[in-house]
């Protein structure tokens, strides 16, 4: 099973709302990632978790708060977002440690902030 | 720091014609190179990757890529394109000095004419 699942598929939220994105994998991967992808652009790395600990934060605003409650789950908590945060949010997972390890991507959550 | 350039933003080919998508990278050591494909509204799927050994790499869906160190290139090829190949293609480089981080090129959108 090489599947990464993400929920919800679509999300519309106001700037004062609090919502969460969820990502799950059962491949035994101990590295998990959040990417943000704007239309017609490549994915941009936001966060990396390795062995359930935050290892990379690419200077992401604090209105995005990641959480890795266990080795299979990754959440992204959203609060007080701006319209420019509207994008496709992709989760990925891989075996940790080496750059040659393949990252497996989920289908993404398409977020619209009004 | 590593970087990736995909010189062609859009490419249109006729169904059944051959395809070559260009990718140039910048990295001081031997890179780990990946090609991903993204269908509209979907996540990224790995087509193939190179990290050592034979410089001609075979992937899924009939794609192959050739690593040329002298030209800092990792071009993706397919001998006969199918209409279902229409998608966005991303070349990416990973480097051990950057942990699990992938650096993506800007992407090439492939359109297939009937």
C-alpha cells in the first residue's frame, strides 16, 4: 500500500475560522511533509516531521500550526488565514534520513479562504 | 544550494509522437533526481528517480530519463505519447545536505493533440 490520504478534499473557510487538515499513511514512513502549491506553480515545502518531531519549518507564518500526533498521522491546523493562503495543500511521506528516498504524495486539500 | 530549471513552461505534442521534457539542475555533488507527474487537481506521482548506477533510468507509464553529468541534465523521454499523458511534469532534486528536502523545478505543462 503506497497510499497517502488527505481529508477533506475541499475546504472553504472565512478569515476568522479555525479548521484542520488531516493526512494519514500506513506505509511505516517516519518522515512526513506539508507542501503548499499555488496554481501553475511547483509545490513549496512548509514543514517536515521526522520521527514525529518537527525538523524543518520553512519560515511559515504562525497561522499555520502543524502537529504529528503519531507516526501515521499529520495535521495542519489553520487559524486566521488570509485570502492569499488559498492553495492546494499536499501531504507527503517517506522513509526518513536520506535524500534518495521517494516521497509519496496525497491528492491534496484544496483550500479557499474568503 | 541546489536548484532545478525546466526551460519549457508548455509543450504540445501530437498523440503518438515522441516527447522530451528538459530538466537542468545545479548541485555540487551527485544529485538525487526525480520526475513527478501531476494530473489536474491531483497529488504528485513519481515517474522515476536516479541516484546512482546506470544513467538511463526506466520509469512507469513507458517513461525514461537520462542523467548527463556533463550537461547537468536529467531529461524525461517517452517514445509515443498517449492522450492520458497530458499533465504537469515536475523535475526535482534532493540533496543529502538538505535532509529530506526536495527542490522542484517550475514544471512543464504537457498538452496532447489528437
